[in-house]
């Protein structure tokens, strides 16, 4: 713990819910202004570990520490707009460094804090790729990650890297010499996936960030003085960073933090926090609600009071109605109301939020014919509980627009399925130093192609799938190129001999699949190769992947010679159906 960290006062009590200053709805030009105002109140961030309050950081203290750190960072004489990489641990130092950047025109970017998802070498390689991709000049982490960060930055041209303590010795400049990030400057960058080989970071200007936060606070959540947040989401995820840190500070609310890893091991801790501190607003991907419903014991449920929970935000991955139904039924005895669920739609390229479902209307589900959807892109209603249920994600926030277009870019009418495009003041400037990638999705009239497929009904957006090849597992974006690259590292696999894609299972969750061409080795060699690919995908990306081995020349290609992932997926399903049809486990080449 460094000198600033030790200065955090811990009275044994978390910061209050009701603030000493009037609520302002994020009507600020930048984050520095937002924190300046929040610092005049009594609210702040509370960090919990092992079921106990571990540290408290009031916004008054955060502002003091962030400005002091900004003055020290200024001594490094970094050009304005330089990037500072911060390992996104759920810890006070992350807040301090992030806001220090806001007070001096530097650009923070959060790096993943997820060693447990892979081996040592894989994590180091991931950090190195991200540090390189975002052009980081400074990098910081806690003692727990120092070894990894040190290895990752060995060959990189960083001005400084290390733990928060390392920055204590810098000689500060006068505070009058620092100037906060201006509305037209980049406020932060956000990696848009867990990609190792192809990391992309979205550049978000300060005015875009504040537009998104203001829309979320006033229109989406409709914040009130009695609101208190609770979160286990990591800061390197846009829902965790924007929704559960920057939005909270900008609306001067108190928040209770639980480390992501602790939630994964003991999901009841999240609910305990909501009960103990009478939390009213919390977000999670569907898998978070599913984990609680499956893992929290009935004897624990009896002890919770969740009647204060008025906004249970849900998004970041496809929403399956049964998951939310199960959570609502499990926790009904606690006073949790099913109409507290607020399905939403968002992505890092639009800062975070695009649309929110109306408050107190709960989950609205369209039950439609899945075959007509797949074959004809038609929305054909069927009886409730039959066909497939798709959750409505609400109308776009004020000043934001959504339109549905076909492959010829012709705008479609309601209940016609096509590509989802968005427009508004929250959009990114582009991907950092990736003009070609930016041009593919961000058009001259500033419409962004989300890569998602869906339709509009009564002005609300419904997401039915993805036009892009992105795979989403437990709220994490997985690039198929990364899975393919891992498969092609194997000695028996050539370049361009692997094709990866995602499959939606019966429960609505997605699983990754990779089909790999080989010389059809002996059975035992096949098993070894399959196991190697599965293991390395898990170590590097943290997901379980199904592996199918096929003969050479099996993978379909486009007329230009590129692998067709969609055609590979169809072929895989056909072979799977064939095996299931005759009961033979080895009829198809696997």
C-alpha cells in the first residue's frame, strides 16, 4: 500500500447513500468537472473483500489524490493525449490513475486483470499486444501483476511502468501547469474485445462520454437521490468502467465494489452487499443473474432484503428470458420485483448505452418462429413459450438513433430483420491507429454498423443475432481470428486451415467451435491434437471450445479464396445432424 493508498480513511462505515449536495445529472463538460462537483459532497467508492469493508475512497479524497498524482505524472513530460495503461483491478489505485489522466489530458486505457483465464505466458503475451496496440507510454499495476507487466513491457518503449508506489517518488509540478481533458479531446480508450492477436481500442472523446452518461442518468436509469450502486463488474469491461464507475461519479452516487473473482466464487456476496447497504441500481450480463440463481442456497435467500433494488440492468450478451425468469422466481421471497429488470443494448464503440427498456415494465419478450427468422428474415409471432423468445431492449436514448438496413443498405420497416446501425453523440472517433477497420464500420454520415442483426417493434430494438463473426461468451467478445490463430500454431495445422464460429445452444448461451483441416491422423493423434487446441484456447482466451478435425479441402471458401465461417458453420451442423441421425459417433470426419 503506497502513501496515498494508506491515506484513505476507513471509519468502519461505507460512504452514505444520501449526499450532502444536490443531485446533478452529469451536466458537465468532462470528467474532471464531474469529480470537482462530486468532491464537494459526502459520497464515494467502497471496496469490499471477504464480506467486509476493506477500504473507502470518498470523492473528496479521490479528487485530492488524482490531482496530486497528475502533478507527478506531469513531470514525465508526456505529450498531451499520451496513453497510460492501467491494469483494471477492482482497487482504489485504478480510480486514482484514471482520474489523474482526466486532470492533465492523458488517455487511460484499462488492461485485463484475468490471469486465472490462462497461463503465465499467454497473459504476458496478451498484455504486450495491448500495450503495443494502444501505444502506451506508461503502465501501472499492483504488486500482484507487477511480474507480468514487467515481462510484457521489456521490449517496449515505455517512459515508465510499475506499481503505484513507483510513482510516489516523482517530483510534482505546480498544479497550475496541468489542464484537464477538453470536450474535443480523447477522454479514454476501450479495448472492444478480449482479442490477443487483433486488439482494437475505441477512442472516446470527452463530449461523447458525457453525452452517454447524461443520457443514461436522466433517461435510462432516471437517477434519484436515494440511489446507491453495487458492482462486481471489472473496470476493463465497458459496463464496469462506464456504467459502474464513471456514471456513478458523474451523478455523485455512492457505490459498493466487489472483486470480480470473488463474485465468481461466491455470487452471494453481491446480493449481500445489495441487502446490507440497500442498493438500488446494479448491472450484470445474463450469466451473472444465472450464476446467482444456481449457486445461492435457499437458506441464504431467506436472509436477504432486495426490495430496494429498483434497476436491475441486464445486457452485454444475448438475453434469454428463462435466465431472468429463474432469477426472479428464486429471489421473489427477498422482495425482488420482476419488473426491476431493465434490458438494455450497448457497446464500447458507442461509449456504452444505446437503448434502455422503460423502467417498471420488466422484460418484454417477442415469441417468434425461428425457422421463418433464419430462412426468410421474417418476424412471425407464435404462442408464448413456443418458438424462440427475443427480449426487447428498449428505445434509443435521446439524441440517439437506430435503423435497420438490408445488405443493400436500404432502410427497413418495423418487424423487418436486417443489420442494426446506430447514430448519435456517443459514438467513438474510431479505432486507434486502425483506419481501415474504422472505415468498415463508421460511415461518412457518422452511422455505425454494429455488426448485430435485429428489428424494430414499437420503436424498441430486438437483437436476433450477429452479422459479424464475433463470438460472445459470458459477456466477453471473442474474435474467431484469435481461435483460428491458436489452432494454426499446432505443428500439424497449416495457415488458413482453421475456421472458428459461434453456435447458439438451446438455453440461449453461445459456445465457440473451431473446425480444423488436417491430414487425418491416426485416432490417437487426433485426440492429442484436439486436446492441445482446446487447452490452448482455454489458456489464452479463457473459453471452452469445441474442436472438429476434418480432411484437407473440407473448409468452404468464398469466390475470392477467403474462408467462409458461415458456410463452415452450416457444414458443421450438417455433419452433426448426420451423426445424431444414424447414432454413429465416427461417421463424419471428426
